[in-house]
C-alpha cells in the first residue's frame, strides 16, 4: 500500500503533539497518558488505511510500551520529592503484575470491536469520576490488605491492560478513597504503571506474528515508529507534569480533561457499534 509522504509527516507531527500532551497528563493527573494515546493511535493508523483485525490490540500494546518509559521517568521524578509510597507499591505490585498478564491473554483473543467497547465503558467511568468525584469521599482510612488486596490488585492490572493505560486511572481514585493524599497517590500510581506495562509489553511483543494488515515496523503487536515518536516527547514532558502537580491545584484541569475523556469514550463506542 502506498502512503502519501505528506500524510505520514502530518501523522508524525500529530503523534509528537499527542505524546507531549500525554506526558504532561501522566505526570500532572496520574491518570496515565494511555487514555489519550489509545484513541490517538487508532485514529492515526486507520487514517493511514491500515485495517488489521486486531488494530485495537496494536494500539493498546503500543500505548503500554510508551507507558514503560513514561512511568519510570514519572516515578523517579516523584521519588525525588519523597512522594512515592513504597510500602503500598511493594504490597500491591505482585497482584497488579498477575492481573496484567491475565489482561494480555484476554486481549489477544478479543475482537477489536469488543476491546473498543471495553475502552469506551471503562473510559466513561474514569471520566465521570474525574468530573464528579469528591476529594473527601472515603471507603476507609488505610489501604486494603488480605483478601481485598488480593482481589483488587489483579483487577487494576487486568482492566488497565484492556484499556492500554497505566495504573493511575484506577490506582489514584482507589488510594484517595482510602485516605492517601492526592500527591502521594499520583506518585505511587506511576509505580503501578511500571508493574502493569512491563509484563504486558513482553506478552504483546510475543503476540501477533504473521498477522496481516499491521502498520509497517510492528514488532509483535507493538508499532515501533509510533512508540518512538511518542516516547521521545513523553520523556521530556512527564517531569513537567510532575512539577505542575506539586505547584498547582489540578481540579479545574481535571474537569476539562474529564469532558475530553467522556467525548473520546463516546466516539469509541460509536465506532465499535458501527455508526
């Protein structure tokens, strides 16, 4: 298939801009750049005419590959400010990693339309929480342990992989609902992102070999050019998001971003249903 050079350059410029925004969002709000990257990748690849039966899996896998680097950069920047709760991270990491592996095994067997519906549904929940969630909502004063942690930690990893996002979209609300200060929750959730992304990317790199209709230079299910373009920007802009998170009240921006997520989720739902 012949692709117009001007179109490729336009898509490259778009991905640079999207990567820059995703990095800031990951550091500032702790919701992970993946919630922006997955629909952005889908738009870029389909606009160029690629129509693999597992296009959403490619978008999810490529998003998670960028999150490996974004999350590491973000957690290191937060740790310099003493904001990472390593006790929570160590206790929750094994279950999150297990859930991530189960997420990869599940995503590989799903149709793109089904994965789009999952993204739309969960994205809508995240958007509604960002828009209407109250900082004083509480389920308890300490993070769950025992059976509750054994159930919740794999669930975070599993759902995050199906959406192609880091752990912040679920981890930050969970930690704040159990009394963790928002800045510590955002910082610790960056560590959740590492434990989700690393095992899932390994799984996706081992998948999809021989699949037809993939964009060029797609290794397994990870598209290397899109990964390289976006990660080059997120590595630069994620620390900026961290600095903003410690210097400003993110509440007004959260409302705007919530609306943006809800619109993306609705559009993804529309496409999945064929409208």
